[in-house]
């Protein structure tokens, strides 16, 4: 397009905005949000206290399969640990199918399992059926890495140790969640399964990070450690809960062990990098 054409287009937009403003309507100008969010260094308590574990059990008791609720479901959040999390960058949204496909096209990533399952392969859905190693490889391709458990929880909790990424109280309308029942699906949030990334802006953190609870559970860096302190070789961690999980597993402290070879429709990821 010529310079005159571009100038004319800009002038047309400006005149349109002026006309709208003159009519008394509100004009809101928005700039695209950055792909990553910088989270400042923060010292905070990670994990749960015994009282918080009891609160999770009580919340779980409201689910259909109440008999499956016990302290053992959440004991891996014990004990509380005081940790200084250095400043870092975290992707605002989960990695999408479209983004992961680009890595496959250039030969840097192997095909993920969603490629054989059309309903999971829509471009704006989270990339799922991705193993821990595939997720880590994609992040390296982007010059990034998987977030650590401490970074994920720091992003979800913030300085106020939010129980959920959006605040202290559960809200079924601001996350893609499930339930603890024979049928784990719950379409009362508008989606029977996973949702396009960023579909729940009201559930974002105060810093603007989306989908840290629900939609897909997310791989994080590091080997899973039992509350006894023992590391389980080959076992990694999923954080944040998914569209199949009830409220207690969407809490900022919830953590679920998973074999690193797991490739499932409820498991996805996002990337992080150090802040320089």
C-alpha cells in the first residue's frame, strides 16, 4: 500500500473515532496485551497449612462422590515452605495448538497426540496430548522453559496468597471446571470440555495471567516430591486443575503427580523465562 493510502486509512479511522466521540458514545482504545507477563520477585509461603487442607476436604465434600474426599487427597500440599521466587516472565495464556504446530512444521518438535484427534486440534485450543518432554522441548524452541512449581504457585497466589488465581472465594463462572462424579464433565461454565485459551478473562490474576485454574492442567518443571521429601523418579507435576476437575483441585496450592510420558486431553502447558 502506498504512503498516501496508509495515511488516508489512518485519517479515516481518526475521523470515525472523532465522529463516534461527538455522538456522545464512549471511545475505548486498547493496545494488544503482551504475550508474557513479568512477575516481580516475591517471598511467600507455598503449599497449605493443615487448616487449609481441612478446608479443601470440606469443599470436596460438596461434590457428588463425597466418599472419595479425604485429607490424603491434599496432603502433598504439606508442609508450608517459605520461598523467595526471583522475578520471571510467564506466558499470559496456555500454549495453543496453532503455536505448537509451528514448532512441528520446522522440525523442532514432535507431533502431539491431538494431531490424530480432530476435536482437540482446533488452532485456538490449548495444545494437549503433550508429554512433559514435548512441552519442555517446545519451550526451549521458544527460548524459554517450563515454569517451576514455585513460579506457578507464585503467579496464582500473589502476595496475598490467593486461594484461587482470581481471589479467596471459589467462583464457578470464571474458570473451566469439572466435578468429582461418575461423569466429571460440567458444562455449567459454558464448555463441556476444554475451551479456547483466554475464554475466562474474569478469572485472570491481578497481573493479567489467564487460565491458571481450570481448562487444562499444566506441566511444571521439577520432579514430584512426596510430603516425606522423597523424589519419585520419572514423576512430574501438573498444576492448576482442568476442565475435568472440581473446585478443590483448581486451588492455587493443588498439585497432582503424573508420569512424564502422560499424554492426555486434560494436560497442557505454558512457558516461562528468567527476568534479566
